[in-house]
C-alpha cells in the first residue's frame, strides 16, 4: 500500500469509528434522560416531589422534546409545598410545554384544569377540562376537575352530572374522593338530605372525623340539631379531648334548647383549650340561663386572655 492509500485508509478508519461513537453519545444521552425520568417518577410515587423536581429538571435538559417528562415536571413542581406559591405558575409553564409537544394527550388538560381550580380561575379550569374530554383517550380526572370548577361557579346541576360521569370512569381507589365531592356539591346546592347518606357511606370506608362533621352539618341544616349532636357523640367518644367537637356539640345543644348539656360541653372544651372565644360563648350561654354572675366571670376571663 502506497503512502497516499495509507493516509486514505487511516482517514476512512477514523471516520467509520466516529459514527458509532457519535451514535453511542446520543444514545447515552437519551438513556440518561430516561433513567432520570424513571427516578423522578419513583420519587413522586413516594411523595418526595421536591427531589423529583430536581431530577426531572436535569432530565428535561437532556431531552427537551418529551411531553410526558414535562407533564411530570409540572406535577412535581406544584406539589412541592415549600415553594407552592411560585410553583403553581412555574408548573403551568411546564404543562403548557407538554401540551405544545403533544396536544393529543388528555392527561395534561386534567392537570391544567387542576391548576386553574387551585388558582380560583374556575372558568379556565372548565375550558381546559373540556379540551381534555374532547381527546380520543379521555383522562377521567378531566371530569373531576370540571365538576369541582362548575360547583365553584354555582352551576350545581351541571357539576352534579359531571361528577356522576367521573364516578362511572374513575379507578376504584378514587371512588371515595369522588363520592365526597358529590356530597359536597349536593351540600352546596342545599340538598342536605341527599348529601347525608353519601357522607355516611364515605365515613364507613375512610373512618375520618371530617365526614362526621359533614354529616352533623347536614343534619343541622335540615333542622335536626339533636340528631346532629348525636353524630358528634361518635367522634367525642373516640377523641374526648377534641375541644372543637365539644364546642360544636355545645352549639347544637343550645339550638336544641338543652342548655345544661351545652354548659357541660363548653366547660370541657375550656378545660382543654382556655381561649377567649370559648369563654365568650359560654358567657352568652350563662346570660341565656340567667346566671349573670357566671356571665360576668367568663367575660372577665375572656378579657384577660
């Protein structure tokens, strides 16, 4: 082989070897982005949204064309509570980027609707949810956030129909949340007798005190203060030091005309948390009972706090 041919051979060898090197470099970059994306999803699954956001930001620098990556980055950003105030607007930017990259994905519209509900921009939430619903593969949460937004817009009948659509589509693990939302919509519409059995059903499933308060509130609005007080009995038996429940039951007893029981509950609540508001409420009760000495005493106690 002459000198010229040798040089050509060397150059060809360098060029040929460079092709897989470049491809490998691109492939390595893509793999790193995929690995970081997976790591971010795992962190979000554990509820560590702050760490997930950092990891997903790194991934987005390596692959700025992945719509799902930007969707996850948006989710991680608005769930990072220590930066929640600024995080909502930042998250919206990532979600809009995801939408631009792939406007056919219904899920991104559900998250944009959620953000608008958080911001109190309920008509915009409805608009985003409707865009998601028009997509071929509808993400069920579009119906959920549309229902919430419609309820906040005082469009109760539409909201109720929409939450029923969500209930027909949602995963069984989200059924309790959907039922709670339906009961809340009914409550906002003044349909307390319809909301009540739903709260009772959700309480049986979740056993959370908040549902007992909601049951009690419905019964109170229905003009049944003693029945409302009995619902709180369940809560107070399990949490005898819950002063908020004791005060609420005392108020119900006052409405029902059982002033003696109300006095006992106010006294128990004050023993747990002696704040001015509770002393003032008990003072008003003593005035109603004609016990003016105790009325004056409680007013002084409230003023001293």
